[in-house]
């Protein structure tokens, strides 16, 4: 009877717990073709990427996204690439005629390259609202991998971000996780704090930073070399703006040479404390590509560390990017993040594997996988689920609905249009739906121009035979899905057609599984309509 009562209590606790549903992959592909074929060496073995949205119907940019829980809310801080730009740091050596990097002029969507950091909030890990868009004035800070921690000494939130690959990391401060963040950001003080990082919080509230500074280059083949990195852990000062810098608060955990001797070439780091142990996880050194995830663990943040080994050999189609400690009714949980870099047929291949994915990653997103642990504190292997359920904080009493799954469609080209057909027509006062752009990846380290070379055209056909024509210049189109607005005056929409004369890439839409059996969505080539019978255009508002 006692055992039965215990089991009943356990079942009762589990059934009462609330959880968030998060979609990593599309479980049912609703498109015949999405215009985004991956490289065959880095395909989509777990399915196409699901693409999330915000509560206002825009794409939710989740490049190197990190999650926290402060002030009774969930927070996501994410790098953004929606303003356009190219993404490469190393890999160019003598012996190959590399083209010059193109100049990316600023438009309505920001400055060249990675554009800034977006702060989102959510009451339930499902419904996210954009709170702040941080675009620092300084040109040195590399606004990637934003990690936010709280200083009990200063009552400031501190947002860490990358440097320029050679300088120390940067940070900005705010009195709220939503921002506004101090501008320009400041340089983090200390030694050995370059390249990649993560910040772990111990049970006593102490903060430790993991970093992997550059050490040397090793040859890959006749043309390519790749960098190798030491691994350091250092305690941060209570205000979180510097390392303590003493011998008993810093440790080099591994040298780059000792790792290379194990054939371990590690970067893309994450660092966290869980149930009496400190864990560090790494991806394989490469640029913008998927790879294995390896980890070490220790009872002490400064080591010595035991090799835990690989938890996945392919990163679930992504690269390790960080871990997130979140509260739940049954204690802290660990949610690992992995960035699903995009690839295409022309990407760089060295020694039979992708070495450099697409140069632009605005259409990428972060996967989240709750970690599971064995009784001996080792991490269980990844299973790469398409959909995960994440336990929510104890104060959340309402079960959030599972979000709709959306996916990207980038087929609007100079020979290929997209149409959405409505029968019966849709009555509309104001039409809003997101579009985006992408120039073709041409291989090595450049794209087919800084933006598309012609506008995107939208024709709205009405049931009364009338039509409205709109165009958006490429300078006014985001590289991540962002809404466009058209006044429709209460008329009935029978058809939406999107087209372009652009020759160097594609404009795109967001689609979802068909909910209205009377609607149609598909491609228009040479006057012939080909329906994607399971899809419909995502429209935020009619």
C-alpha cells in the first residue's frame, strides 16, 4: 500500500506539472519544395527546421539564442542577422583566389553583418514578445552569443557578448532583462577571455566563465588550416565585469595540443552546474556547420575534469551553442541549445565534410533539447526529437497550447512565383504577413550580392475583379521573416500573388499546415499553378 501511495503521489505530481511544447523540426513537411536545398553532406536527417514567430506575427530570430528565467518571466536573448551580411572569420589562406568580401550597405534593417541582439520575453516559454533590439554603437564588439546573468552585488543584469575573435569579450548592463542595455558595451577585464565562452552559476551564486582562446593553427590539407584552442575556467568578480585573476580562481583545463592529441578540436562551448557537478560541452571546430558534441565534467569548477565523451555524433544537425538552466516544479532543469546552420550545394567541403556553411544565417534557428542524466551524473546521449516538452516553473498554473509549426519557403524568383488562393474569398480590411529575402550562396566565402537586385511584387486580386499592386525594394525587406502591411478597405481577397524579377536569390514566405480546406497555396511557373496541397500561406491578419 505504501508503494502504491508513493506511485500515486508521483503520478499526481507529474500530471499537475505544466510544460511548454517546442518544435525543433517539422514533423510533417507540407511543401513539395521549399527552395532551400541543403548540401548532401549535411542534409536534414531529422526533418526540415521549424521556424518560430513572435506574438505580433514576425519571425522570431533565434541565432545562438539563450534562455533564462528572471522576474517571473522567461527571457530569450538572441543574435540577429536580419539586416543582411556575410559570416566568416577564418579559413582563407594563400593558394586560393578568394574574392573580396562585398560591401553590405545599411538599410532599414540595420548595419552590415550581424545586426544586434534581440530580447524577448514570455510568460510560458511558448508565446514570445520582442522587448528590445540592441544595436551597439561600437564596431569592435561582435554581437553574437548573448548570455545574460544577474549580479547580486550591483543589482544589474549583465549581458556578455563576443569580441572580434582576438579581443576580450564585451558586456552591457541593464536594470532589467528586457533592457535597455548600456551603449556602447564595455570590455570584460582579464586574461584568456577570447573567442568563445559561457558563464555558469554555482550553488553559492558564484559565477565562472569558460573560454577557449586561440593557440595555434594545424593544417587540414594543401590549402586549409584550422585553429586550435585551449580551455580555461575563471571566476568572475561579484559585479561580473572582470575575472578575479588569481591563481586559485583560474585554471587551464586543457591545452589545445593535448586535445589535438586526442583528435579533439573543440569550440562552440557551453558551461553549467547541475546536481553537484560542473559540465562543459563543445562542438567541433568548423565554420557554420553541424558536428559532434563532446563534454567534460567535474566536482570542482576548476577541475580536474573527466572526459564524458560524445553525446551525439552529428549535433542533431546543428552545432553546440550553450546550455540554459530553468526552474521547474521538481527543481532546476538543463536545456541544451544548438544552432542549426543552413547549408547549400556550393558550401566548402574539406576532407569529406562541410567546413563552411552558408555565409548568411538569418534563416537559421536554435534547437533546444532538455538534458537527461544517468545515476553516475554522466549525460545521456541525445535522441534529437522533433518536438520537446519542457517543464515550466512552479508558479505557472495554466497549460499553454502547443504552438503552430511554421516553415520557410524561398521560391519567389524571376521565373517562379507563389500564389495563395481563397474560395470563398477572405474579407479583409488590413492584410499582413511576413516576407524575407536571401541571396544565393556562391561557395567559399561570399554570396551573390548584399541584397536581391529587384523588388518583390505583391498583387492582391479581389472577388469583384479589381486588384491592388504593391512592391517592396530589397533595402526594405528583412533577411528574416518580417511583416508587410497592405490596406484592403474591407474588400474580399480571392488571390495573393508574390513575384520578382530578381536574378541573384529568392524572396520567401512562411507557411503552415493547411487549416482551411477551401484555400490553396502553391507555385506558379510559366502560367501553370502547382499546388502544395498540405500547405497554406501564414497570414497574420486579414
